[in-house]
């Protein structure tokens, strides 16, 4: 068995060793060759199976301008040399220039290479006569110092067919200095080479590294045919060069899936040099792509000159529309309804009219500032992150219980606690309107509306300025409806005149508040377990009892009741409170009840590798949209039947509590929060479903995934 046969059967590491042996054998063969590369300085040299030369496009050097010289390489028929990335084997030519001080050499302008199959390997290079052009510039001050300039090149190369033979030569030429110069007889070859060069201005793109593939996305230059293209990476170890590449073009964007190289280590992409470069070619033309990590795609689009005003306005519009929709979400309506009573007053100061909007703006900007600060410190966050804190849920449950007690007139008007609550939340003064807006935003965050998701996804990966603009667009949309009722008297005239109905309506509003408390207790159970939920319920009942008693007592008894109330509110923050998660196995128990798998990236990768159809549901118990989708679509008989098909799995990621693995998965799909629904057809395709589901949407996606796997098999 010869070296070539071994090379065909070897793995990548062995290939490198065998390739070294081929180089050594080539070096030994050189000593036996009668025709060797010249060691004397000459503009031409001959080596085994190749001729090389140093040539100039112009007959003289023109100081102060740019012109071109080149290494001309002419391998024999069926032999080839290599591109800057040689592929699975080989080595690119190397040039070391020497010349008079004041002569500057640019980078090699590589012609567009071809893929060269060798056994089961693929190399990138050139056959036939070709030039490696290099631009040079000469200092204008050299014109008066000398009459000519000598340029030398220390050249090394590798020429291959089945065997590979290295070669080297020292090439030199002497050109006169002149203010004008004519083309040499080789100028036509320079012009021909220019037609073979890729477009020198690189296109910006994005890449994503997965376990088995590397995906890149870019916009091809106008007129470039993307129906049949090939991608050549600059890095030798990046991809499996011999494996098939998949590509698709949609709406001007081209995506290419490249099989990842077996020995590529993505940790080698440092923070300072995290771009990857590619050459994209079809039969007739080529261009370069400079790709950044996909995680920076949105931020780059927002900050680059290519970002149009229309795209940015569109993002802000969706943020504004998302804010509007939040007003009708069930966790927000109870709070906004409280303000209906205040709208009976005809005479409102401007501070009262705008206080609610100011409260909304302050709270949204507070969220934005907190997110920016934590992200700059390296903290990983998603929208609704405060709802993942059991202590926050505990405090909100007490706050809404307190509001309900106020609305039910549990307190006498003279009660100090009632007075404080009235000033803070209820009533028609500036302070109450401000805190109503503030509180509405706090509880609105888990109710992520469909139009809000895209805008938040942009905000969470963008610069601080873009994040602030998007959050303010959300705030304006959220505050607008109620603010219009405050500001425009004609709208308020549609509300019935004051009367006994107002007291009845106020008492009625207590019950949506209590429903909100029930929802918060349910969320708390998902976070801490049913024992902790029982403790919370007992604390809320005790809080209601002692609040009622404190409104009917005075003196030391009232002080004791007030201390008990404060302790109940602050119980989670007390040392050794014992409210740790009491249901560590609850997530797996819930998963078993719904015939689903608990989400993990490792399990998901195993299922995709085994050609399974997988529906991933990223949800949280505080996400209202998630729960609506579960009842309307995911828990229906049609979807359950589709999930019961062979080779179909249902995987649920519960983000009720903080989970960095789920957060990383959300960010992979440029989402700031839940819900997120993704259907996988093994490794063949990935489809992200809309945030608002119907049974038909889910069933169609699952059936389509099954068809793709069947066609592939």
C-alpha cells in the first residue's frame, strides 16, 4: 500500500502525519531531480512540474502611485497549486519581499479558487497558468535618489497531482524609475487575472456554531446568482471540506449550512477576533463575507449604516403596539379599572392628568436601567426576570390583598394604614395616579403580548441607547389609553355621572384584585412548592385579620397588631425563614403528568441525532400567554394525537424559576422571554411557531416534520 492509498483511508490527524511524509519524500526526490529550482537570482525559475516567474504590469516604477507586480505560476497539466486555505491537505504559496526602503508591498490578491477533489478529500487551488498579484507603492522622494529599483521575492510553493512536491526560488527583477510607464507584454495576463478576482469589498454576515454544523447568513451582492454556490472558509479547520453544503435564499438573505470540522475548536475564537471570513463563489463570480457571531446580529443591524430608518421605526412601532396590547391582559385590567372612579372629576390639574403616564415611564425606564446595569456586569437576564423571585411574588400577593381590603372598605377612613394606602394607590390625587402606573407595569411584565416579543428581543441584545428607546416606546403604548381619558374631557363625558353605582363598582373591583392574588399564589406554588404556598395563604389570611383588627383598636394593641403585619410581609426576608424550594421533584412530576420530557440541551441533541420529531415548549407559570396557549392548543385532543405519533417527543422547559440553560436557549432564537415554541425534524429542519397558537398550527408543523424525515429516509 503506497502513501496515497494510506492518505485516502486515514483520519484527519493521520492525514497530517502522512502529508508530512509526502513532503519529506518530495524533498528527497528534489535531490535526485536533474531539473531543480534555481538558487541564483532570476526573474524566472523552474521546478518539478511547474514554472514560476516574477513579472510586472508596467515597464517602469512610477513614484507616488500604485501599480502591480505578480508571481506567475504555471503548473503542468493535471498538477495544481493552492489557495490561501489549501483545504484538507496542501500548503499555500509563501512570498517574502525585499526591495529598496520606500517600496511598500500589499497583500496577495488571490484569484477565485476551485474545489479540487483528491480521493475522498477536497482541496482549494489553481491549475493552469495563474497570477498572484500584489500591489506596490513607491515613496515619491525616491525619484531623485536613484534610477532604478530592484525587487526580490523569496518564494516557496507546493505543487501536487497525486504526489506533492515542494519547491522554492529566489526571484528578482530590476525596474527603472520613471514618471510614466507603458504596459509590458504580460499586461494582458494581469487584466485577465482581475476578471478572476472576487469582489474586494467584503459583505457583512453572521454565523452560528452548532454541535455538527456552522450556519452563516449574508446578503449577496446585487445580481449575484445564489442558485448554485460554494463557500470556502479562510480557516482550514473550520468545516469538513468534502461534505455537502446546503443553502437557501429568502427575501435577499442567503443561509448556508456547513458541516463543522471534526477538529475545529470554537473556543479559539477570541473576544478580540471573533469574526470568520469566507469566500462565496458560483460558476462565474465570487465575493468575500466577513461574518460576526449571530448574537450580535440585531445590534449590528441597529447600529450599522445599512440600518434603514424604516427598520428602526418598525421595531419601535411593534414595541408601541405591544404596550397597547398589554392594557387588555388579565393581570393588568384590575389595576386600570381602579382609575375609572377617578375619571368622574372634571377639574384635574396637569400634574394629575400626566401622573399615571409618568409612573409608567419611570417604571419602564427603571427596568431598562436595571437590565443595562446587570447586563454590563455580565448577568444574563430575560423579560419578566423579577417574577422569577419568590420574594417578589410574596410581596405582590400582600400588596394586592391590601388593595382589595381598601376597596372593600375594611378600614375606617380614619385608619392610618388606610390613609397611607389611599394616598399611595387609590384616590384621584397625583401620587395615587403615579403609583398606579408604576404598579401596573410591575405586574404587566409577565403578560408578554405577541407584538411585544420581537421588540424585547431586539432590546435585550442591543446597545443601551437602543434598549432605552424601545422601552420608552413600550411605555408610551402602555400609558396612552388611560392618559387620553385623563387629558381629554370629551372622552370622560361618556362615563356615567357620580352616584351610588360608584361605591358598588369600587367594591366589585376588589374581586379582580383577589383573583390576581390567587394567580400569584399559584405561581408561588410552582416556585416553592405546595407547602410554601399553604404558608403564604395562611400569612395572607392572618394579614387580612390583623389589618382589620388594627383599624378597630388603638394604643399598644394597635402597635402590636401593626408589628405582626410588618413581620408577615417581611417573613421571606427573615433569617432561617425556611422557605426554600420544598418541591425539587415537582418539575419532573408535572412533566410525567403531561407525558413530556424535561428540557435539557443534551437530551434535545440526542433526540435530534436519533431523527426524532421534537416539539419544544418554553413556558412559565407566571406567563399568561403560555397558559392560554396550553388550554387553547397544546392540551387539545388533536395536538395530543399528533404528539402520540411514532418518533415524536414533547419537551417542556419551565422558566418559572431562573434557569440559565433555558435562558441561553431563548437567546439562541433571539427571544427575551417566554413563550417560545420550536419544532425539530431531527437534524433536517427547525421551525419556530408563532407565540399565539391554534391546534392547526401545531398539528401542521408536527406533520410537516414527519414528512421531512420520511422523505429523507
